[in-house]
C-alpha cells in the first residue's frame, strides 16, 4: 500500500537536520533522503528494522575487515558505508512517518557503539594477523576508547548545558513572579498574616466607649450601666467588626479589580516586550571572533563547526584507512583530530560556565537592587 508522502524537497525539509556532520551532508544525505522517501512510500519497513539492518551490515563489514587482505578491506569499507547510510535512514524515516520511539533511539545508540567496537577490533586483528605488528593491538584499544570517550563526553556536555539553561530559566521565572507579586496585594493574604489586629482594635475601641459611658452616667444609674457594660462592649465590638469586615470586602473587591486590570496590562506589556537574551558563549566569541564568520559559512551549508566528531572519526578509520591500505596512519590522524576537537569543546564549555556564573550573579544583583 502506498503512503501519502510529500515531494522530495519537503522530505528533505522534514528529515534532514539543520546542522550535521560534513560527511553526512555531502556523502550520505544525497543518497539517504531519496531512499527514505521511497522506503516510506512503498514499504512498511519500520525505523527499528532499518536499525537492525544497519547493525547486521556493520557485522558483515567487520567480517570482511578480519580477513586482512586489501581486497577484503575495500569490500569492508564499502559495506561499512552502506551500514552508515542505513544508520542515518532510520531516524529520517521515524521523523517522516512519525514512528519514532524512545526505545528506537536507545537501540540505535547501543548498536552504533557495538558496531564501532566490533569493527575496530576486527580491522586491527586482521592487520595484526597479516603483519604481526603489535601496534594494531594498541590501535584497537584506542579506537574503542576514543569512540566511547566521544559519546560520553558529548552526553555529559549536553547535560551540563541543559542544567545551566534550566537554572537560568528558573531564575527568570522567579524574578517575574517576584516582580508581579510586589505589584499586587490581596486583602485576604493581609488578614491571614495578622488575623488578630483588627479584632483587638475593635475590642479596645468598644472598651473605651463603655468606660466613657460609665463615667458620664448618673449615680442612680451606676448599677444599671455596670450590669449592661459587658453586653454593650460585645455588641459594640461586633458591630465595629462587621463594619471593618464590610470595608475589607469592599477593599478586597477593589484590589481584585485593580489586580485583574494590572495583570492584563502586564500580560500585554510582556507580549510586546522583547525577550531577554542570555548568551552563554559570549566569552568564547569574544576571544575567537573568526569563529562567528566560520560558523555562519558552515551553517549556510548545514555543516556544524565540530568538523571532526565521532562520525568523521569512524569514516577515517573504517573507510579511508582500508581504501588506501593505510590503516595505521588513518587511525592515528583521525584519533588526533578527534581529540583536538573534543578539547576545543571542553574549553568552550569552560568559558560557557564562566558566562553562566556571571549571569547568575547578575540575577542576584538585580534581586538585591529590587529589594533595596
């Protein structure tokens, strides 16, 4: 059964990421996106099935790598690239058809790590069996370690950035609530905070009025006034309390009416006011102004500035190295470039945490100034 799938241009807009690895943008998407459209339109293949297919092809490429001969290396590199194309297709199909799931994302991540580890060990084992050089044993460990380091580091950096953004948003919301609450006062809250103040005042006023009436009474009526004094005081206090209560109700109604008007005006002003912009990469951009120009250039072509990530590292080790029969050089160069860019990301995170600290301090200074 054919599905109602949009044209290829719309499929590209839906499925392709706004920023991606340059290897994916240049060498994978031109092939994967048309295949995604055909797969979604004419088949019922699910994203998880594509993930399994990518994993199995990865195991096939590992078997080719294990033979060690240059012909098998070329075959392994070709199959590994097909495996990576399928690996990119599963997420695109999920976005296009709405079949994405949390389990599918977990499965894709775990299978990727297993595929890299198995292919890395198989490639280096085949070259060790062919040459007997022990450096391949160390390179196998290095490939597994660097791939694990890359994704652990990426996940932790994402968590830290998410936490910083979450804390800043919480501070902004708290500041807005404090600003709004400072402008409003609810009468019921005032009475709840000091419930006995008005009653005591009413009783004191009633007692004063009673004492004045007693002093101005005639001698013959002293006993009569004295007997009625408690009743008069209670009645007077009750009457005055009721009068105060009516005044409070009227004042509360006025406050509520004014509060609604102020809330509407504040909401309207908030809709018109520009959003506050928080820059957590200010210091990094200040130190490296050329970064902005390079970033703008790459973004116009959907390429992220992290030029050597886990994807480029894999392609260098499992495609370029076998194709040119230069596994040692390709692995060392790819690993070194990966480490350089990972250190750059860590340094950028360090500067970002400084911007975060300054932002939090500015919120605290604003709170102190508002309280003063």
